[in-house]
C-alpha cells in the first residue's frame, strides 16, 4: 500500500499521484504542467501502460491535460469521474489537443526555414477522442468498487462544476486505511456551484495548498465591485479585458454581469456590450445549462426552476471565428471582452492584450490564480512592458487583481477543511498543489493544528502501512 507522488509536488500544476495496492496501480489525475512548474510534459515518471485505473477529480487541464498522452503511450485501463466532469473533459481535452496540433504546426513552419527537424504535437485530436473509450461515470456519494480491496466515493469539492474530493477505502494484507484526495477545494459562497462538502474521517489525506499562504480579499459585493470597474472604464472610453478560464470562471462572470445589467449598476453605459471570445467557453456554457440536478447551489437551482437563463442578457455576443475576434479591437466601441486563457500564456487573450495593454483608458481584470512564470503573474507583479508576437508592448492600462473571485479556498478555509476531519484524525497529511515556498509553509500550519504533515518531493514514495517515506523524491 504505497503512495507515489508524480506531479504538483511543491508546485501548483501537473497534478498526478499514484496508489499501489494489491498488485494494482491507481492514478489520481494526470495534468499538464504550466508556467514555472513546467519541466517536460512529454515525460512520465511511470509507464502509462502499467496503470490499471485513473480517477479524475475535475476537468481543469492541470488535472487532465496529459490523459490523452497516457492513452497514446499505452494506457488501456479504466477512467472514472463524475458525470459532469466527463462532459467538461470532452470539450477541454479536444481543445487542448487542437492547441497542441496548432503549436506543432507553427513551430514546424518556423523550423523548416531554419532547417530544423519537424516536431510532433504532444497529442492529437484523435488521441483525445480515444480517452473516452475508457471512461465511465458516477454521481456524488455513490460507492464504486475499483478492484480487490479498493472502493471510491466522490464528494463535491465546490471548485468547479462536477469537481470532487475522492475517498478511497483500502484493504491490503488484513490492514484497512482510508485515504482522501482533496482535489482542488473550492471557495465558499461562489455563484452556481455548491460550497465544498466537508469530510469527517481519514487515515491519510493528500491535500491541495494553492492559497496556503494567504487569504482572499474580503469582498462585500462581487456584482457592485465588478460594476464599478466596468463603469469607470466605460466612462474613460476604454475596454475591460478579462482573461478567464473558459470553464467555470467565464460562466461565473456571465452570472454576475447578468445581475449587474438587471440592477442597472453601470451608469455610463447601462447596456454595455459583452463579448465572449472563446469557442471553448461557448461550448462549456451549454453544459452549464444542462441536467445539473445535484450539482447546482440553491440560488442557481431556483433561477433554473423559474425559467431564468443564468448566462443570458442583452448585448451579449459570442465570437466564433478569428476574424470576429480581431474585429473586437478595431471598431473603437468600449466593451467587455472575456477571453481565454486565464493565465495569458496562450489563446486569443494575447491578441487582446497586445491591442489594449498600452492604452491608459483600458482595464485588465484578473479573476483567477496566476501561476509563477506566466504572463498573467508578470502583469500582476507590475512589469512595465511585455513582448507579444515579437513586439514590445508598454503596460499603461489599469491592472486589477479581483482577488475575491477565486474558485480556490483560501488559507483559513483550507485549514478549516482539514480541521473538520477528526474521526479518526489523520495519521499524516501530504501537502501538494502549492508553490515551492507555499506547500512546506502550509504543512507547518497544518502541523500547528495537531496533525503530522509534510510537503512531498516529486517521485517520493510513502508506505501507508508502515507510515513512513520509503523512497525520497527530488
């Protein structure tokens, strides 16, 4: 009964952990590494063909983005996740595959002129489609037998629609242990989705620590604060550009903007235009309006039952083509542009930054975590210029960090989440999914609550029966 740490160990992206039990290998998540975390996404610390079962906590690419590569490299096991996560994975993995193919094509065009050998995409659209041959779904609270001595229950983690913490009941050699993977723990009082469901018992916990060193800024009203940002920018004649993750964050923004328009909070232009410049976001929004019984919070459920469309309001437009996207910066009409990717490292958002960063009348609003080494983090840290598409762009736009709007629990809520697990109290808490400085610091905070905890290194191996490290990582 051994636990292997294969990703998001003293870093925030690339989540991947493996349980070895009764001759089987059970992987929990297999995500892309991004930003400063990135080493080589093409390399695995294990043989994908040796994995028997893959459990997925939620659909974000830093938890799912290497699953198509696993299939490409020989994985033929069983994939299990919640029904809504499976729906979101379908569109997100296909989008990721398209990005991989486009990036390879671009590099090959440039490389051909320089006489370099052609490169292959990390995986293709066909590889992404093949993932779903192995996928089965479950609902929250359903106990699923995985293999001899192992059962799993998915519990709402409140981070993204369909996201889950996973509780594994383990028996090997007559020894029983309860192992919990927190997944990404959600913030409280978010629109649309429910608060994280608390767990009560565990022998071992693998716990995220994204915001383990800080609390979110207290926000009196999301709608009023966002309305003021939009109102002030519109009055200056500028655009509000919001880099947002296409799945989850974009839908929350639409929810807030519908409220802003219903209440007439933007006085300078009450019917201001809003553009969703992300085909992925458009497709994801259709899933957010599907069969979500058991997934929505009470307020969102009441809206649906009343026949209100959560994400629909006047002057909302969805762009599809590249030409439509380019046109947003050419007509001179002040507008709100919501575009992916959320950390500004890829996608159409980079074009919008090129056209708006240098304009003092514009505002760039960050509404989610910005990883170390990403363009988004650089802008938040006050860089004066950035290079986009080979051109140096001055930063004169107002940069706003809308910290209260986060899908991750902050430090206090993370500590409250682990403190609630008391029957039995965990023997050990493994702190993962936090920056290299944050994870060890949060582990110390957890220890002050009376737990034993540490932040594992990459490739570390821990024996859950012996309760000790049996192979150090690096």
